[in-house]
């Protein structure tokens, strides 16, 4: 009898060791073979083996197998519950995990211990549900486990991910032995909401930095729009850390994303070289980031080249190139790529459809845009976001189907924001539909807009309809709120330098040369039939003063600078923070023909490729 017990204990110890190895390596097939052997020996309910089987299936992401083991357990303890709840979290089902937790007392009369509480906090973090997270936190504070640092670290992570770094900091300060995980979570929380100084200071004070902490700071800064800061931290990391530590695909893709957001093509190319040097050119994660970067930096040929070199493309690869094509006005190519994607058996996601509807919007394919919206809802059972509805609204608005656009705005299951109403109002003005214009303007005015450009749009709309009382009301509101329009600027990148020009700038060291070139181009354009459109000048000036005012628009200065400083024949690339005005759009078409250069402008709406007197948008933007 004693011999049999020793034999069982030996088998149990052996299988425990093997199951832990399978869980660590996430080797499901080996784990299932072990499970079969354990069952044949009748040990499936012996000692700690059921919990080890449960943990193994959970870490392999097979929640169905884990649940089967859990349901067949004759007796479940805290470890069993912690394992099944962790399995749900690991498999990406936090809501199901919370539902499962509610059965803990009902089935086994167990109150949550510190491991279970930590799992609950992680589920709240995954859901971004700070309200529920606070309830779990309150339960933890009055529980016998209130000193547990693992739960506190989970709370720091939860509050950080939910955008409440102050709460995260309060919990962080209560942790006796602060580990790398809690430091990293807090740094990420500050970085992701744009509090760069605090994030960097915390990072500086962090005692033991690792690759994960560098990555959290860099990706957080990229997420909050601090691209320059993220690139600076990356360079610092390359200097301070062992050379091989910089060879991390996630960090590299984050910095590539920063270049995409800033349209920093030269820096993006340098990073591409580093990717090749470190041997990551075949990494799918990085390749997808490079496609997006080159597309957003207006080098569509490079984006296509990266895409064509990917041997096994996923939905992100296809979506990145489709969205890139759409943004550059190549709608037909984007739609053909979608067909090819589906033929290759890749299922589109919500972002894919956003890109497709956007493509239809910018070339006036109304029925096609409606088709993709319906396809997403009816065939793929996806719930459209506010962005999808706004994009479909744009399809109708740009094509002049204003009644349909207004109907969509009033019936969609989201409260349309100020930008959506302003977009419809802008379309009404463009298509000279006074009746709908006034109705939309009245609604927008009732919303109490905050964007100065909305007030300018309202004022112009009422002025066009000779509703001077309303014009006066809008101007009084603007005066009372002290609204100031964001200054327009254009950035041009040439080799290793970049220059930013602001509208109306009068202090540039090359001012004389730039004005001289712009005046020469203006004379040549007038010979070719250019007539300045002064309706874009919002000041009460004489006609010649209005024409002079147009000359100071930032994109013209950027183009002139590019013509003077770059090699003949090279493409001029400009990034603008506002929508390109109609007069500048006409001017850039003329200039591209006169100087025989391609000029690419990325404005707030889309890309414009000016070449030989034409624009890729077909004057539809």
C-alpha cells in the first residue's frame, strides 16, 4: 500500500513538472497528450493535478478545455477559481470572466482571495471600466489582503489604462516593494495622456529599467502625439542600453508610427535602414508599420514596395495599404485591393471598411460607399462606430445628396458631434443649398460650438442668406468667448532639415527671395488665366489687399522655399495643419505645371498630388 502511494506521488510529481513546462511553452498538443495519460492512470482528480491541467489549458488560450476541466473538478479551491478567471482574461474575455466570478460564492461558497481580486482588477483594466475597478478597489481595501502588493500593482495598471494616473500614483505610493511592472504601468499612464514631463521624470527615477519600461514610455508618448519626444527617448535608449536591447520589434514599430504621425519621411527612412540592419525586415508587425509610415509620408511607391515583399499578409497589412491608397485619392486601386484581399481569404475589419468608405467619399462613389457600409453591417455583423457614420455622411455630403446626409445625421445611433454638423454645413454651402444650410446652421448654433472655424462657417452661411441679425449674434458670441482660430502652418522637410511657415509670417531670413519668387509665379499664373479667389479672405479689405493677403498663405511660402532649396525635378512634400483653401489649391496646380515639379500636400483631410496642372483629388476634397 505504501509502495502504491509512493508510485502515485512519483507520477503526480512527474506530470506536474511536465504540465508546467507545457504551460510555460504554451504547447497545447503536448499538454493534451499528458492529459490523456493522466486520465488513463485515473489521476485526473488527484492532488494538484486538476489545477495544473486547468492552468495549462488557460495559458494555451483554450478556454473551452479549461472550462471542461473546471466543471469536472469534484472540489474547487481558490487556486482553481484564480486559474479559470485568469484563463478568461488571457483568452480576451474579461466580461465572461466577470460573469464567471459571480458564480464563485453561488457554486463553492468562496469569497475572493488576493489572486482572484487581482484577476478582477485586470478584467476591469481590459474593459477600461474604472467605475467597476473602483468597486473592486473598495472591496480590496476592506479585505484581509489589503497589504498585497500584487493587487496594488494590478490597480496601478488599471487606473493608468483608464486614464487616471493620479489614482494610480496614490496606489503606487502605497506599494512597499515596487517592482518593474508597477513602475512601467505608472509611466505608461502618464505618457499615454500626454503628461510627458511627469512620465519622463518617473522613468528617470525608476531604479531598474528594462526593455518593457523603455517601450511603455516610447509607445505612450507616440499615443499622446509627442512624436518628437518618443524619437528622442528612442535615441537615448540606443545610446544607453546594450546594443541588442534596441532590437525590439514593438519599440521599432512605435517609433516608426511616430514618424508616420509627424510625416517625418527622412527619419522614417533612417529607421527603415535600422530595421534592415537589425534583421527585422521580415517581421510582419514592423512591415505593417512601415507601410503606414510611407503612406502617411506621401511615398506611396515605397509603401507598395513593402507590401509586395510581405509573404504572408494579415488584415493589418491589407488595411494599411488600402487606407493609404484611399488617402492619396487612388480609390479604384483601393477597391481592387479589397477584392484581392477577400479572394486571399483575409476577413476585413472595421478599419478596412472605414478606409473603403473614405475612398468612395473622396471620388463621389455614393452607391459603392453605401454598399460597403451595408456589407459591414449585414454580412460581417460589425457594429458601425461614429467614425463609420461620419464617413458615410461625408459620402452623401460631398456628392450633393444633402437630404440623405441630413437624414443620416438625425437617425444614426450616436449623438453627432460639432465636426459632423459643420461638415454637412460646409457641403451645403459648397452646393449652394440655402434651405438646408440655414436649417443645419441653426442646429449647429444651438449646440454651442467650440471650434472657431465653426463660427466662421456659421457667419458666412448667414451672411450668404442675408440674415444679418444672425451674423451679428454669431460675431457677438465669438467676441464674448474670445475665440481665436488656430494659426495655419505648413511644414516642409528637405534632406536633414525641416522648416515651418505660419500664415502671414513676415520674419523669415529668406523673406525677400521667397516674396520675389512668389510674385514671379503670380505674374506667370495670371498670364495662364489665374484669377485670385478672394472669398477665402475673411477680413474686410480692399480687393488688391485681399489678393496680397492670399500671397501670405503658409503653403505658398513652403512651396517657394522648396523650389529655392531643393534639387531641380525633386518632389516637394508639405504637411499642413488645416484644410487647403480653394485658392491655394488652384495656385498649386498652376505652379506644378509652371515649374514641372510634383507637389504633395498632406492637409487635415487628405493628400493632394499636384502634377502637370492637375490634382489627384480631381478638385473633390
